[in-house]
């Protein structure tokens, strides 16, 4: 019997979407399965740094070299996802001179452009740096939107014939003897685009080859076929500020330590991070002291952070891996390199390989290596083109930038929209319909929301990652309901309400770690708007509450 697909890719993060795109561009039939939305795992919980390699130039020069190579590629093929911020490794008085010199020499050894700035020159670049910053090393760090990049890879995979299934959880690997030949997958709704309150289904999908690209969850997938994939998940916290206190990536130039980076990202700045090994990537403590540490320690570099407004915090889990027997105890010492595990060679079980370790900046190289491996297994001779072919949205950027204000929107809104959409801007924004701004904080228009709904079904969190709507200072308090309104009349009232509740709860998960100062006032205002003004805590549309509608009709 013929297989349902040639290659099954498990995991809808950057690596999985990159693999799906690479293989689909080579002409293979590909199905990608992701248990949540795209980027639901590690990819959607990172600080948005496009590594120059400078962070690894002393401790892991192989990774550093790989980072600068991929950094330069992504600036070309994913330009609408990348902001060329540059980066500074800054030295405080207590930071060792010897390490500063090692960092400088390491960068140059790895081919990373690096130059030394005096403290005065560094403050000319970033005026809010502390007065006692003595000097800095400038490197070509950047900021990247992981949501936009991941979605662009998935879209291009679809454009080349791939099937992308989200909210599709793998519950078993199909194994016969020493061969893995597919998976059993449970669809939350569908298969197909997600629709809240729709019945799901369980499906068996067979394939010639299975790729386990589930990152920190790779061990759980491997265990379904009695395979040991010893990933060592490591959690890290990130804290989001309400504005960009810096426009350059700020790294502290010292040996390993927590709370040592600030990344300007869109309208915000992201502070990071910690590195603590956990046993379960789905279940670990999120503690307030970790957030406090980010602000207290990084205020030593940028003092105004002490008084700045925090809008949310979130935690991510790194998929760290090292070969058996290495014996590293401190997760900060584990290599950030990636590993391809061929289970036929390693375990005597054919039909599947796992890819583990690595980092976001090198996702494309990881995808290329495992795609080469899969093609060799299947006897396919097609070569990789992902280092040359731009992602959807990054074609003809120069032409786009020349016509930035052509869409009938106020200039700042048009600029934000076209930055997000890249070369897709004309396709999305040229409309005869009214196109008001739905999300005021991020300047997201109705046309962008509707375009994202067309891709995502009723999943408003998938709309969020495509547009940034609800990710600004109000954390969705002013715009969640506006986003949900765009689902109607395609979706019925119950579906719209379920989608709205899910989005609002997702926003609250991170906001609850920022309940002080102005953000506490914002949270109270959001509560007042949604629970009282909109009556969402006792909604008369919910029949289970038992509201007496006659009292409403009588004016009671």
C-alpha cells in the first residue's frame, strides 16, 4: 500500500518549518505536524536575537562561526524578518580585561567583524548606557521576529505542496519490528484549519521517512518507539519592557552568567536570560525572583530599566543535547551545536532521524543538513536552495521600501504594516474595503487580521503571531475583542467567544508576572473593560449561567 506522504516532519518550530520548506522545494511530498500553533514551543519563547556568533566566540568557536555564516544568509533571504540593529558587548569596571581581549580575538578568529569602542563612543551609540561602561566591542548582531520567520517558512512549504497541520498532537509512532513507518495523530479540530468547538479526529499517517524536529520534546517522541533521545531541557526567562530603551543589542562582556542581554524587538526591549536545567519541558516553575533578577542586573548596564514599565514575562526551554558520556553538569557549558541522530545507525531502527540541539539563528543550516540526509535515504538528488531563495515577504524589498506610503494609511501605520508583510504588503493591503486599525498599540490593520484569519482559521493566537496584534502595552485589553469580531460571520458566536477567551487567557499568562506600577493599572483597566463593561464574567449569551432574560427585558 502506498504511503500517505513521503516525509513526515514532527514539530512546527523554526527547525521543523525550515525542514518542511527545504524538502518541499526539492520536490518531496511533505506533511508537518505541530501539536499547538506554529512556534508554540521554543521558537515562540526566545529573545529574538539574530546571533553574530559573538556570544560563543570564546566558549564554542564552531557554533560562533556557524552563527556568523547563517546571520549573513538570513539578512538576505529573510530581510523582512530581520532588523539590523548591530550589537555591543559592554564592559563594566568589575568585568575582567582578560576576557574582553579573549572575546575580541575570538570574534576575529571566527570571522565575526568586531571593533572596539570607548565608553564615550558606546554612549554615543546608546545614550542610556551606564556612565561607568568603560568600553565595548561592536559586532553585527541583529533582531529577528521568530513568528514571522517561522510562518514564512511554513507558507513557502505550502506553496511547494506541503501539508501543514497545527493543533495536531502525535500520540504514537507506528513501528513494525525495527522500522518506523508513520504516526498516530490526534487533531484538536479538523484536520485542516482550526475551528474552535469543532470535533477533532484521530488519524494514522504513514510515510517513507519521519523526522523528529520537536526540540526539547524530542525525547518524548523517541520514547514512543523505545528510543532514547537524551535531550537536556534548560529553561530561561525573558522580560518584555513597554518601549525600546535601546536600539542596539546590548550584551555584557563577561564569562557566562544570567541576565546579560537586552534585545530591541519591534516596539519593545526584551531582557534575558537564565539557564536552568529542568526535567519536563512542559512543567517547571516560573518564579518572580527570576524576573526581578533580569531587571536588577541589567539595570547595571542600562539604569533607566529600574524605572521602566514591564508588560510581561515568559519562559522558554532550550533543547540542549550532548553526546552520551560527555558528563557536563552545568547547562551553560553544554554546546549550542546541533546533532543529527540517525536511529538506523545508532539504534538499529530505520525510518526516522532526530535533530536536536542548535539555536534559532542556525535553523536553516540544521534544516539543510537533515534534508540532505533524508534525500540520501530516499535516493533523491535534488540540492538545497534555501540559502539563495528569499522567503515569502522578502522578495524585492527595495521596491517595497520605495513605495512604503502608497496604501492609503497614515504613514506610521503603513510603515509598520509593510515592515511586517514585506513584499506581500501590496497583496494584503490593497483593498476596496474599509481598513481601520484594529490593534492601536502595534498598528495592525483589518486587512492584516483578515489575511491571518484566512491562513489560521479561528485560532486568534495564530493570528497574533502573524501580525503582532495584542502584543503591545495593553496586552490585548483594547483589541482582543476587535480581533475576534473579524471572525464573524464566517464563524458562529460560540466559536468567536471561544477563540476570544483563548487569546485573552494566553495574554494573561505572561502579564501576571508584571503586576506592579503602570502595568498593574493596565491589568485592572483590562479587567474593568472585559469583566464589567463587556460583562464577560456573567455573559447573558452563556445559557449555563442561568440568566433571567426577562429581567433584562423588563429593565431590571
